[in-house]
């Protein structure tokens, strides 16, 4: 058993070094990761040293608030680690339990080996070192608090890793159907986005309320929540140094037992999920096969509703894919999501809600920036049939631009009625300008995506395993989406320049309503122009790189 576990741990690093030797890009990516890791450790040491200079032990009220804040932030950190593991990393690495199915390794041995292999990785090592160095912040509280933090550091990392592996294993084991995985994927993405906005919303509301009583209520609520969370696996580790400082050894030991019990239960749960997968894999495959044979399609579906042309067929194929692919369709909820979030933070200032519509339109086509990789080998038939690149881009743009236009206009009508801006002519003019900006941003983002998806492709998780991690090009997976995100505003430079000219010439002061309307039309025209240019340029690039694109897609499929 010990030898098998050690072999799995060594295999984890052997595969890492093999990936580094595979290409220069992989080596550079790992070097950058190592530099970031060292920077995090050094940053934790500096932050801990600076925090230790504060007289935190002299003021009981301040110490209580600090205790609550540390426990609360730490529990949020654990939750974010779990969500990040579930959403981005998943079980798609080479050390997936299914890859060891042929070797007859006992379930417990394999689960323990995979857990220790994960704990030997760079993120876990950085986490342990960073949390240990954070103990410098408690040196003003005495040696007991410092030792308590040193004990808490590895417990925090092991618990976070164990909870992450249990959640991922449970989702992969229990959510079998493609529809169930897509639905769960959508829920997780929404949870991450909403969770990331809660802090900003509460802070903004507190700042607007501004009263001492409101701030006091927020602090008291934080103290109550942190006290409860400190008895859960999410916050227990962060309470240990404070228990050690106060000499509360009974609660200290109880929280350590909670953390140890959590690791044991997570290990048992992960092992049970692994055993369940091994016993039901064949049955699930048989059920899927029977389901596929009994299902029957009625009519031509989307192909009957699209134009009888090559571009119409491409649009129909894309529409068929989008209906079944939560990885891409989740991004279409961005405008609605941003509108709702901005609505909670607007406090009666309705233009803030319209800005949410524009921001959501900006992010809506991030998936299309890697659209060919999401389609996978579906592009092969186009190459065989000799379809031109412009026809491909035209078909995709026709569908996506139509969906974006109908979606944004419908959402804008709902906002217009809900806010009551139609009663005020000036507000209505501003709203129409923001609608034009939202449409222009969506068109510009789509036009840029049709170019970038040909030249900046990166692997994506398969549609049936949205919680997996595609191997290869790790740097590209993290960097390329930002090219489109940051590049879209650059395509709006003509609108920005004209807005500056209008401001310098005094048009906004002399006729503000007509100036705002004109700016909205300019933004819309800017977006349409970028969309037309991106469609044409993307088609030219696709004609030039069709065989290279096909080779790359085949390489992604083999990962």
C-alpha cells in the first residue's frame, strides 16, 4: 500500500516535469507559475510581519473584530477554493481515478494516493508556507497564538483539498446525464458570479447609508456569523490561534477534532464515490446506449428554420450545439445577470441599471472567442466540403447577432417599463443611447471573436465533462480570454474619440439630448462596422489557416 501511494505521488511530479519538457511554452508557463508562487509566499511573510506591528492584543474590541474578520474571510477563501476546483480544475488531470482502472489498485489506496499527490503540488505547498508565515501577524499575542497558527496552516490546506475532492467526486459520480451536468454547471457559474458580487453590494449599501448605527449593525452581524462559522470545517482552522491566545484549550481541541473528522469523512466519501463509479460505469454506459437508440428526432429541427444555404446550415448546426452546451450558453445570461446585480446596487439611479446591460453585452460572446474549439471536429466537414471561411463566419454571425439583438432589445424593453424612465424624456434619451452602446459592444465583441477564434485557440473541457480540465496550453487557457475581454473596448476607440471631440466642442452643453442620441448611434455604428470587419477578416484568416486549424482541433480532441 505504501509503495503504491509513493508511486502515485512520484508520478504526479514525473508528469509535471514531462509537460515542462514538452514545449518551450509549457516551460515558460511553469516558470511564471513558480515566480507567482514565490511572490505569494513572500507577500504573506511581509503582510504577516506588518500586521504583527499592530498592537492587536491591547484593545479587546479590536481583537474581537479582527478575530471575526479573519474567520469570515478564511471561510470565504475555503468556499472559493472549492468552487474554483469544481468550476475550473475538476477531475480532468492525468491523475484522474479512471486512468488507474486497469491497474487493480484498491479504492482506499488509490484515494489516499491521489489526495497525497494533490497535497504535494505547488498550490498546496504555497498554501501551507503562506499560512505558516502569516503566524508572524500573531507574534504580538504571544507564542501560543503563533504555534496555534502554525498548527492551523496544514490543517486548513488538507481540509480545503479534502472538501474540494469530495465535492468534485460527488458531482462527477452522481450527476450522470448531460442535461444534469449542464444544469449543475450553470448553477455553479451563477453561484460564483453572485457570490463574488455580495461583498461589493453590501459595502456599497453601507457606504450609502453611512450612519454609525448601520456600521455597528454590520459589525455585530459579522461577529455572530463568524462565531457560528468558527465551528464549521470552513472557519475552524482560522479560529485556532485566537483560542490558543485566550487559553481556551477545550474549544481548541474540539475544533481540531472537527477538522480531523472532516478529512476522514471526506476521504470516506471520495472512496465511496470511486467505488460507485467502478461498479456502475458499465451499467451507465449501457443505459446511455439504450437511451440513444430509443431517442428519435422529429423533422430537421433548426435546419428546417434556417436559410437553405451553406451559411444557413452552419447557423443551424451552431444553434443545435448551443441548445445542448452549457459551457457557452451560460455566457448569454450575462446581460440579465449584470442588470439584476446593478439593480440591487443602483439605489434609484436608473442609468446604473442600463450600464449593467452594456457590461453584460460586453461579456456575452467570450465563448465565441474560442468557438472553433467548442465546436471541435464539427469543423472537419466544412473543410471536406470546401466551405469558404467567409461563409463559416457569416453563418455564425448571422445567428449570434440575431440572438443578441432580440435578447438585448427585449431586456431593454423590460428595463424601460420597470424603471419608468419612459415618463422622463431626458432619461429616455440617455437610455436609448445606452441601448445603442450595449448593441454596439455586443457586435464589436462578436466581430473580434470571429478573428480571435481562428488564431488564438485553446483546449476546452468536453461537453459531457464540463467540470474537467483540458490538458495542454495552460498559459493559453488563462491568458487568451483576456485578449478579447480587453480588446473589445479598444475597438470602440472611434466612439471614444468622437465623444471627446463632442465634449471639447461643447455639443453636450448646447444640446445635451441630441448629443447623447447621436453618441448612441455612433456607438451602434461602431459596433456594426467592427462586426462587418471581423466577419470579413476572420473569413480570410480561416481560408488561410483551415488545415492548421483542423490539425489543432484534432490535437485538442486527442488530449
